[in-house]
């Protein structure tokens, strides 16, 4: 992790339940050992809660590999920037903002972008902190009922997607067990995601910040579908699962010049 502008270490390690952050010769291992439905388990490294958040323009480069392919991973995992709006241990709820590579395994199902599955590995931005989101909130109960009809869902959901500031790309073809270099160029009003220098998503907008860097693997899941199905919980998993971070480099002021 990079030091802050004041020269102090921003990094904070969280180890909850069976989650452990181990130091390897090649970097850090975020390890989540066997987990149960009764205990939240999380291995996380990121900015300290009281650290100043990051703002664009910047570029973050993460060299990482996972223990299992997408089909066998459970819980959630990822790396990037967010405002810690939701999840276990979060005491005050506020509209979520994120710019990140995100994974959610079954039964996780949060299909925020039309045509993109609500699970799996994806590049994504989310920014619900603007007037569209608050304007549509009163109509949400009726909207969920209407979107049970497939035709209405296809017509209405783009409005909701715009309100929550979502753009996503499913990364189904990526072998997570192989090491890859993940790059995120976060600029004012734009974000570009790349894997091994191949662009996988360029967005038309982006949250303005400030947001905190986070990398994690846990045993949680969430369900929030446009048709009104909601739920949160913890996944039981006998296998240990992990993500190795060989490099995390954040370069303020660096943008995508391609």
C-alpha cells in the first residue's frame, strides 16, 4: 500500500472469524479458512477508517491470483475503491459508491446492470449518491411489482440503473487461478478497467470520491433483485479459499492516456 500524502501508512488489516492476512515472500495472502453460516469470516487489507479517501485522477495496479476458479469460489472478494456503505459491521447506512473488481459467489445475486449476471467476477462502478436515486426511492415498491413482468423490467430497469450509477462488465472468461495484472484508471467522470493491459470496461461516468481502497475475501452474500427479492447471509464452506496480492500500487494523478 502507498503511504498517504502526509507520509503515514494508510494500511489497515482486518482479520475476522477464520480470516487471516499472511505475509508471503511474494506479497500478501488474504486467507479465509473453512467458514460457517454462524460466523462472519473476512481477511481484508485496505485504508484505515480514519485515512483520507482517494480522489481521481489515479491509477491502481493489483497483481493477484485466487485459490479457486469462479465456479468454486464462495462468499465475496475483490479489490478497488468504495465508501464502506454496506456489509457486516457497518453501523451507518448511506448510498453506496464503488469503483472496483468484484466477485460474488452463490447464492449472491445482485444484478445491477441490465444483461449482466448478479453473481460471478466483474468490473463495476456504482454511485447511488445523487438526485436520481433519491427521486426514485418513493416509487421503489411499485417498481419492484411492475418489474416482475419481463417486458416492463427491460423497459424500466435502465432508469433504475441510471439512478444508482451502475456500469458493469462480466469477466466470465478470466482464469482467476492464474496471476493477472488488474489495472483501474479512475478519472473525473470516467473509469477504465484492464486485465493484463486489455481493456475490459470503460465507463461513461464514475463516482467523484473520496473513497477508500480495499482488498478482501469473506463468506458473505447478498440478494437484491429488480423483482423485489432481498436477503443477506453467510456461506458455510469447508475449503480454505484465498487471494494472493503480489503487488498493490496506487499512483495519484495518473490517468489512462490510451
